[in-house]
């Protein structure tokens, strides 16, 4: 049953996501390895606006989702969750990161609180996703990023094995997968919105390159889904990327209304390719969880109460000083991942039991 950006674009010397930090200056802000430990799940509190002169109201946190429908059966005492893919699968932005490399603080940023994790016992979760992962890292090792800004040029941060190799022997009852955005260098495109004289929304070359990369992505995704489906018998829930920007009603720091819409369209187009790849897959256990697309609606990066790590002045200063804060920008907060989990539960309640 099937249910219903751009690689290498305008790369700069600085990391693409660092450019996105400057790009979003002026937006509101709210406060992401192997299987996690038995730590109890906690929710990080949202950071208050440091410019406010009155007592700030905390960003609301969605209620803990409860499994329903077939998901209630599959998440029982013996339910085992495998998480594969990139930063949006790993839980980048949700804190409580567990090492992918034993005893080392690494750039995978595998959180204890990614989407779907609240539905399973912590000891029954294998979070094998890794920030910066592409479709190729499902079947090939991934070189990690250097997390220490003072490290020398010869520093080797190490590698992690292919995610499907790490999965061997775990035998999950459910797999959650999010991948594809890094194939397109989405952060690099947002950086172009800042650095180019011509607004990115008016740059036909950038738009054409994005379209070209998106058209090439579908075949990679189909191959990736086939590899995952062949490795497990469990349902594989493909999560789209949550829309990070609400419909704009004005400029957001240095990001114009037109550029916010450009970002919205890019995410929508990326999700359309992901959905099409799922529909094209011949694997019977691959499903597209469309409900997650709007999980952050009303709480986007430029909203008063964001469920996304956006960037005000304080956030930019932290990002300039901290590898972790820099990497978390434009990723959901713990509240954002809880909202994504809630939408996954709603989706499961409305769909038949996977066969």
C-alpha cells in the first residue's frame, strides 16, 4: 500500500548552516548515537526572548502522544524502533545527544528525543541516524565533522559504519526514515539567499539548479527505500521534512517575505519528490507519513512561539561560539519533535494495519 535543496548549490567557505544562522537573524527563537541508554525522556525548556521586558511565557509543549491503531500494538513491551537517515531523523535540536562513536562527542547528534522515540521504551530504540547523512550513507560509511573549532587541520573525527550495517541483528518492529535533504544542500541554498546581491527568490539559475537536483533525487530515494525494505520486514515509515516556515506576513530579519516563500516552496517540492519516490517503490512495507509535513504549523522559524531553532541576536552569538548550537539551527526543538510524533500517531490511527 502506498500513502499519500540542491546538492552543491552555491557552496561557500563557511558551513551552509552557519549562513542560515545569519540569514534568520531577527527571527524569534526557542530553545538532536548506537541505541540510546536507559535515560528517561525529558523535554528541553524553550528559551525566553532576551529582549523582552515582561515576564516571558514559555513556548507551549504538546502533550505526550499516545500510540493508537496498529501503532499501539507495534509499540508494546517488545516493540523495537530503528531510526535511520539524517539530522531530522536523529533528533538534531532536541539535545541529550548520545555518541555514535564510543566515548567521543561526535557530530551525528543522535538524540534521546527524536520523532517516534516517546512511543517506545528507551532500551528498545536504535537511533542509527546521523546529521549530514545522505541517501548514500545508508549503505556506505560516513565521515564525521570536526566538532572542536580549535582542532588542528590534521584532526580526524572518525567515521561511522553504514546505517544498514549498524542495523544488523537489531530486528526492529518499526523503522522511521528521513533522508534526502542533504543530497540537495538545502542549507547552502538558504545561504545563497543571504550572500547574493540578487534575492534568491529572483535568481533563475538557483531555481533551475534546485529543480535539476530535485529531479535527480527521486532515483536515489527509490534505491534507498529498496535497500531499507530489503533489510527489514517491519513497516518503514518515511517522514517528510516538516515545513519550517509559516506563510509569511512580513520580513524575518534579513529574510524577505519572498525569500521565506522560496524556502517554503523548496521544502514542499522536496517532500513532493519524497512522496513520488515512495509511490514508485515496489516494496510493500514502505509508507509516506504525509501528516508530518504540517506538524510545526503555527510554530515555524519566524513565529512568536517557534518549535524550530531559529536565530535572534542571542542565538547567533551562541552559534558563533558553539558547534552544537550552530548545527542545531533550523531544526526542530524537542517540542517540535513531539509535535511530529503526535502527527505520526494521528496518521497511524487513520491507516490500515500494514501487512
